């Protein structure tokens, strides 16, 4: 915690956080000054006979490259997407942290992908939206997680995208860019037009 009157934070900083649907696990990316981000998993345990809980770090290590910068957790809590500084996105099975697949880097010409790719799972978990440095949004089909495929690209922003979110039904996707513009994509209409 910063000392009063001091806006600088020393020590580790949290870059991203996700909580499991049942509220029993927390996934964080922790970064200390001058180091790469590290994925940490925490268990939340209720203390019997009380209204309090304790948190302990789980001894699980994900086979990820250093420099993890962003996370997204599927609604069912079974799949975690982790983006790193190269723009690569890795999908992990949360119970064992086994790698399901890696998505091809969306921006092959950028060596240092900052800010990190924005990530969002569709509500049913069948799709993952990933932003690129140029403002393009890639929609990846996850119907077969081990064999993910690029389904669609949405080229709407003139610069980097900082945030992505689906509506409750997965019909619309909103993207907030550094342009600064918010785009709202009607995915059903786009699919219909492409089929024509």
C-alpha cells in the first residue's frame, strides 16, 4: 500500500484479476517493478463456524511464458485465457492448468504488445474475442478448444482496443478503443450479411 501523501506504489502490482463462478478461486497476474508478470492462483476457504474466510496461494504452476499481462475466465470457470506481451493468447484448463491451445499472435509485427490484448469470452463460452494493436478484433471459435479457429475479424478501430464485452445473449459485442470510440457489433447481423 502507498504511504499517505505518496502516489507511488512499491512492490508487486496486480495487473489483472478473475474470480471463479463459485467464488472459491481467484486468478491474478502479479508484476514487480522490472520483472515480468506471473500468474498466481488463490483458494478462498470459509472458516468453519464463522463468517470469515482465508485466502491461500495454490501450488499450481502454469506452463506460460513470462510476461503474462491479461486474463479472461470463461463463465463456467473451466477455461482461462491468458495473454502475454507478445500478443499470444493461451487457453488453460483451470483444474490442472493444462494448456488446451495457443491462439496465433494477432499482430505479428509488434515485438512488445502494450497495452495487452483485450479478451472476452462469449456468454456460452463458444467464442473468444481478442484485440490487436491495429484495432482489429479477432473472434475465435472454441467449439473444439484443442482446435480453435479464427472465425471472423472486425476492423472497426483506428488504434488499440482496451476493453471488450459481450451482452448477456452473445448477440452483441462492444469494444472500447484508444481512438477514443466505442463500437457495438451486432454479430447476428454480421453473420447474416456474410452468409449472403
